[in-house]
C-alpha cells in the first residue's frame, strides 16, 4: 500500500546574505556594521544588504546609500560582488538538492524545499533542518533561518520569525492560529499601500481581516488582492510559489519586408516589440522574470534564447535593455534578420507577493508611469503616447511604404 504523506515545506532564508559573505571572506569585517551596495560618494546608490550590526543603526535594504552613511558614518561600505555571491548561492542550492529532489529557488538568497516524504532519509523536519543548517555552516561559514510548515506561504513567513540563525515550526493544523497571531505588518505580501487601504477600510488586525468575507474583500481591493488577503490570513495552501506560472507566456513578433542588418534598426524593432509585451503585461496585471528572444534569419533558420533574473521585468526600457544584452550574445553578425520576437515566460499575477526589490530606483518609477499612461489610453483610445524613437520609425516606415512600387500598384 502506498503511504500518503502530509506535505512539509521548508523555506530557507540566507541571513543578510551579501554582507555575511563579505564578513566570512574578510574576517576583519566580522561583528562590524557592513553595508553592501556602494561606497560613499556613489551617485544614486542604494543599500542592497546590511549586516545585522548595521541594522541596529536603522539601515535597511533599498535605503539610499547617502542616508546609510549619515546613520552609520563609521560603517564598512562595499560595492556588490555579484560573481562571488552567485558562486556561494549555487554552492548552497546544491546542498539543498541533496535533501530533496524538489527545490524551488526564489532568488539568490532564498529557496523552498519540498520535504514531503523525506523523513525516512533525514529524520523529522526539525532534525532535517538542523542537518541543513550544519552543512551550510560547515561548508560556507554562513547561517540560514528556516521556516517549516504544511503550506509554502506559512513556511515563508515562519522563516523570518526567529532571524538570524533560527528555526520556526508551525505544526499542522496551527496555520490559521499562527497567522492570526501576527500584526498586519508581518503578513508577507501586504505592503505599505495595501496596509494603508486596509486601515482606511477599518481593518487593523489579522483577526479583523479574517472576519471579512471573500466577496467583501474582492469588492474592496479587487479580485486578485482580495483573494490573496482572504487566503493569506488563513495560511492557505492556495498561495504557492514557483509552480503555477510555468507554462504561461506573453510575446510579440514581427516579420519584416526587408531583412534587418543595421543595428539601430534592429534595436528599434526590439523597442517596439518590448513596448507591446509590456503593454500586455499591464493589461493582464502580470509580471515575469524570464525574457525570451526569437530570431529568424534570412535563410529561415530560427533560434531562440532566454534568460531569467531574480528581479522581475518592470518597464519597457528594462525589457528593451535585457533584449539587447541577449541579442548581443546570440546574433550571428552580419546576417540579415527576417523575423524578431520578444516574449516573457513564467508569467505570474502582479499581485502575487514577491520579495521587495533590492534596487527601488528609476525602474520602479518608470513602471508606475507606464502603468498610469496605459490606464489613460485604455480610458481614451484616441490617446497614443509613444517614445520619440518609435514615432520616428513609424513615420519612416510609412514614407517608405508610400514610395515603394507596390504602394503605387506597379507590381499588380
């Protein structure tokens, strides 16, 4: 008889990861406030990670570096060393894979492990978690915090309950009780704006939120956010990560009348396609971290290339820059291009909670501006706001078409 196992999820969070790597690699930094993200004087730099010693000064991720210097002038300020951080992250993810065939990497410094049915190999969840922590400490010198629960969402919140270097277990059946014990500010996925809207609606505690019906929350906050709030306060298994969006994609492509060879023309085409994809993401209230390019050469050979990032695509310029980087890696210059396609895969609902961006900068502002323009155009379809480069390209294409023999009917 096949045994049915109760689901068990670990959420593992690497404690102050970038700063911890620097403290491990440089013993002279240990027990001192380390701030990763830039050095004093770097323009527009922000804090990506602050050590726990630095956090005592009120420093946190996404804070302008200039403010961090004011709060802790004697701190150790470092520029990010992403190659080193990626190397250590990969090493740790490999350790995770030894404890389960199902590891969902959420970002460079966090992952879920589906530990369902692994007790016979690694012992009860607490014992397995202790083994994981011990392996990571021995092999990398770093600490992690682990949340253990029967749902991914509760495990995610539990991992932050006893940081740093903690383990928190939420027993089966205690998910709602655990969620109701939290202040609204600690319910992961409720940001400042949603928190403000909740308070304006007279909802100040998790228990008050729990009392509201799904229909009421959907009416107050919209279908997606309302459903999320309803499920979140119940610690629901309906909130999952990494799996539900695997097959969803959005793309735009175009076949060109003349083969493209000029780099400026090719990049303008990417900008146009990027704008179409971003507009569809706005329309569907969606986001993605995976960019896909499609290139069809003049001999009809077609190649595709894709790349994923820890940070979701935020706006047209962001997608355009990622397209250019991918294209540079793949393009067989100077071959003519017959078709170009731009897409995003692993698309998820934009209201699905996500780790806050480390770099809250111009990208987020551009995304908000684009969304505002999109909403304006949706209400007034005669309004069309486009980048000057695309408008110029459109005029050139129109003039070219008007001057072509086919336009005058000479090829008929």
